C-alpha cells in the first residue's frame, strides 16, 4: 500500500467528476441533471454531488442511475469525501486502488454491480469507514487483512461481501451474501 495523497484544487475535483461521467457513460444515465453544465457549479447543481462550505465534494450519490463502465482512478482525488454511493448500477472492471486515498470516507456502497477482480488492499487505508458494501458483484479472492484490520481498529462498522466468492471470516465480515442476494450475519 504505497498510495500517496496529492494536493488538489477545485478544478481537479471538477475534472475527476467529469472523468466519472465519461467513464460511466454519463449521457445514458437515468438522470444527469446539470452534469457538464458550465453555467452550474458542481457543488450547486450537479445531481448527486454534495459539497461542504469550502466547496469540497463530500458526497457522490449516483445509485440506480444506469452507470455503465469502470470506475476511474481519478476518484481518489476527493480528500473530503465521506460517502460514495454507486450501488445498483452496471459498473464493471476492478475497484481502483486509489479509493484507498479517500481517508475521510465513511460509506462505500458498490453493491449490485458487476465489478470483478480482487478487493484492493489499499481499502485498508479507509480508517473512518462505517459501511463497506461490496456484495452482489463478481469479486473474487480473499478479503485483504488490511481491510479486516479496520474492523479491529474500529470495533464496529459493516463489511458485507459475497462470501461464496470472496473468502471472509466472521472476525472480518459482518454479513455474508450468497448468489441471489440472500445475506446472513456472521
């Protein structure tokens, strides 16, 4: 885990949001109100984007919007992001390791997509996590020890995966889901 944070500014956050739009076929989202509109600040009008008083992006909520494609690595630029809600779309490809740079992130909802590959060890850098929902994807492998260690540090938090495909013991995952979506507490 050797990710290094970089300084960012307003233009970089805007560029990262534009990268998300293009990488996930934004023209075909169910609702893309004011996205890419130069007359509207992304903080003041781009549907699903919320900012704090300093115009730092704090929430991206694009669940059930028909996002298709892969997650861009540029998402790692949002240092004040505390909620990333991209569940129930058609996202594919792997989870970018750069999401580990989102050190303020509390909620990461990626469930209900078609993401593949293994869960990046860099997600173990998410020291503020409360909810990490990765079920209903096509992820494989073993839950990284670095991610499991977050539960040891936090003593709480929900960590949910498809335990038939991702090996995750009860000391790590709070819920295991089976193909078809049925989940049970571990």
